[in-house]
C-alpha cells in the first residue's frame, strides 16, 4: 500500500485570503460593481473562479465571467502573490511527511500555473509529486476527476489516498473519488460547519496533521 496524501491549496496549505480579497475586489470594481466584504470573499472561495465571480456579482454571461477570471489571475500573478503565506507549521509538516516516505500531491480549484509558481516562491514545491489546478483537470471540485487524475499520477489507488481540505467541495470530491477525507479548521470555514460533514478526521493545527498521518 502506498501512503499518499493529496492537499487542497487555499485555506489548507496557504493563507490566501488577503490576496483573494484584494484581487477579487479589483476586478469587481473594474466591472462596475461594489466591492464585497471579507465574509463574502470567504463564502465565495468554495466556488471555482468563474462561478465565484458570478456569486459575487450576479453576472451569468459565461464569456464575461471567463474574462473576469483571466484578469483576476493576472492580478494574482502580479500583486496577489506577494500577499500569500503558508500557515504556521505547514512547511515543517510537509517536509517531515515527504521525508517519511509519503507521496504528496495537490488538487485545487485555483489556477494550476499560479499555485505552482506560489509553491516555488514559498519553498515547498519540491515536496510534491503532482500539483493540479482548474485548467489541468476535466472538471473542478466537487467533481472527483481531478483527485482521480492525481492518484494516477502518483501511482496510488484512491482507496489508499487521503484528501486534505477545508470545505464541503473538498469533502464531496474525496467521497466521490472513494478517498478518505481530513478537514482542517484553520481555513476559511467555521469549525461547526466542518464537523457536520462527517469526514474521517478534523484537524486543528498543521502539527496535529503531521502527527495524525505519521501515526497511521
């Protein structure tokens, strides 16, 4: 059996709230809408990028939403990336898990090009065998296809893998893929909400996450 762990990005490994708030509101203002609150930004992060802009603005036209998404990622590459930070203890946890022989991967609804650039900038890219974003998979989460693609790339069966995330799309994707799910409480979603989903475990710090997987 191969010890394989696949991670979400935003709210799980990386605190991107400041970056997403700044760049999302940049795009919303340019499109002629009022900026949205941090509370709404957090809610919107459950959606893939185009759907997130639809949630915040009410726009339904797909071409317009795709254009907003494109400009958003330009902003994230140019301005937002400087506001990203790893949660305290994440780098140590990833380094230890990789050193102990775990295969690590990432599947996110964020842009793959951006998260790979961020992973290199934040000095943890070398721990990962696979990093897949929304443009690298057939459908975004909660569809399980990205997780299954990552499993194949890591040479692991879904039943051998854990998916670690911070919200309902992560839980739903893991269950649909036949994977075990761990949810983390340090992301954008309240602990009480996470407890209601029924994941195999709820983790409250990166150190606890590291110890949990080492104990398996």
